C-alpha cells in the first residue's frame, strides 16, 4: 500500500450456499477497497470468525442453519461492536428487513447488487452512514409513510404497559399474532408473551373479550367515529 492509499476494509463473508459464498469472495477479490479475511457457512461460524479475526465488516446472509443471520448480527453487534454488519440476502420483505436492522445491521443489500455497490455499502457503514440499496431505501420510506396504529388512551388501564396496550389495540383492530409481530417488528413469540401478560392483568380469557375490553376502556373507537 503506497502513501495516501486507504487501508482496505477487512471483510468476512457469511452464506450457507457454497457456490454463492465462493462467488462473493471471488468477486470481492477482484475489487479494490476490500480484503476478504474469512468465509463462514452459517451464523455460528460467522460469530466465531469475528471473535478470531476482528474484521471491519461481515457480509451476512439471513437464512442459514444453526444460527440465522439476524441472531448472528445481534450477537456480533453486542459482543464485538467494532465489527459492522451489512446484510446481503435474496430477501427484501419486511419480515427479513426490519428484524435485521433492529438486530444492528447498518447495511442491507439484495444479492442482485453489483460488486461496486457492495464495496460502497461496506465503506458507508464504516464511515458511520447506512449502506442501503435504493430498493431498500424505498421500502423503508414506504414503511415510514404507513399510518401508525390507532391512538390509545393516555393512561393504560389495569397496569398494562405501553406495549401491552399497543398489542391490545391491534387485537381489537382484528390483526393476527403474525400481523401484530410484523407491525411492531417483533417475533410472534414476543407477541404471545404480551398477550398472556395483558390477559393475566385484565382477567380476559380470549380475543373476543379483549376486543370488548378495548372498546369499553376507550382504547379504540367504533368504526365511523
């Protein structure tokens, strides 16, 4: 490296498909500005390589065995905050995008991204910016422009927390557990926990009672009001 050149970003590639993983490694090897220092076949191995190699960035697939990309991202950002994560995946749906960003990914690209776009995303996250493809930026803007859940009473009844009240309102609006999870960007298991807690606090036994309770407490307004 000559004087004035920027040190290349040290990258680990994580993807469970051997052909895809090797293709990404080969592609990045042809480009300046990045140096691939390791490759992992699943999230568990990606976390181990980060501990061993301390790379600048992990290019992380999402759907992998043993430990998926979201959980691996969460662990890496918690245990090794000096390493950033850029998701590189086939999937651009809300169920993939928002959990990954919530877990700490600073970039998100789909696998149709070119080599130069990947390199730009890597350097963007290292400089403190977000490394998002144009399609992902549009998806985020669309999501942010969607209406928020209906306003709820300022004081939650029966000791409900704010999140439990949100879940109750969404139940009253007719959303399923999966739809509530997507709306709130949490897992369905977390939604079930909130429902169990709010049922215990209010003495409710089923969703029909929950709907009546929400209307009776003024947490939601009848249609047309």
